C-alpha cells in the first residue's frame, strides 16, 4: 500500500542482491548486480553515504553483512569466490578471505550468502559448490591486504546452499537445516517449500528476540516456523 512506503533509495543501476541493517547507527548496506556495495543513512537528504567496489575489483557482490562484534566494519561476498572485510570509515578493504576452491570451474567459486557471527570474529559463507565455510577474522597482514585462515568447512553432500543466516542453512532440496556450531552437526531439518524450476528456498531469517524462523521460496510462499 502506498501509505506504508516511507521512502525509496535510488542509486543502484541493476538488481539489488542483498541488504543488511545495523541498529547501532541505523545504517543500511546494499549490494547490486551493478558491481557496487552502498552504505545508506535513509533519513538523510542524500542517503548514500559511501560506495565500495566501484571498479568491480573483487567481482560482483552477492551478499553483505555488518560485522557483529565490530560495527565499524562490514563484510561482502562476491561471485568470484572472494570475501572481503571493509572499514566503513576509510572505505578500504582490510581483510580478504581465500575461498580455497580447487576446481577451476567459475560456478564453483560463487558465494551465495555471507553472515557475520553476532559476538565472535568469525565470518560464515555459503557456496554454490555445497560448502559452508567458517573464517577467523583475526589475521596477520600481508602487504595491504590480510588473508584469513579457514577455521573449518561443512560439506554435507547436499544441494547448493542458497542462503545462510546464523546457524541455519537452506538449499534447493526444499529443506531448512539448523546447525550446532560447536559440534558442527545438523540438529534439525525442516521441509519447508515446493521446488519450482529446480529452485526451492531463496532466503531465511530469524526473529531478533522470539523463537521464530521465516523462509521465502520459489513457490511464491513466505512461511513462519515456531
């Protein structure tokens, strides 16, 4: 309804792939198929604060998130397999994660989702090649860019991971899986949506304070689970 639209943010020139919101400064991150990542302060007259990856130096961004334990930084994943942490104030990349993909096939490098652990310096990425990778943000700098070390990899032998949030994994086999990060085991699986055109679940989200999980699927349904 028009009366619920508070405003429109215009700057991207192609599809917007990901959004992340920070309640610390009420800032919004977006990443687009136009190759750019943008930081917004929606109430401002000129809401776009900064643009990152303007020369597509890391590829096309696929997902973004604020660093949970350090709100002065954000992390972005790319279709090239790179994952980069940026300093929000200087706009510089400070850490780059190596995807460590052995296959030379470009599609295997694609990262579908990146999330930051809410309290620990850990970054989690979900890949088209069915891997879920955990990276330690604390690194030793090499030249001007640091390369993170890989903590561990999930390889459940399942369809490509389409999205990832906190301890949840979703894939194109119509299921949502909850993972225990300590034991690295799947503790619950929920069959949630119907497959359409070889795709199933596009995204999943946790309620910030209640025991609710929401999912959105290719079957045009949004579902809430308790």
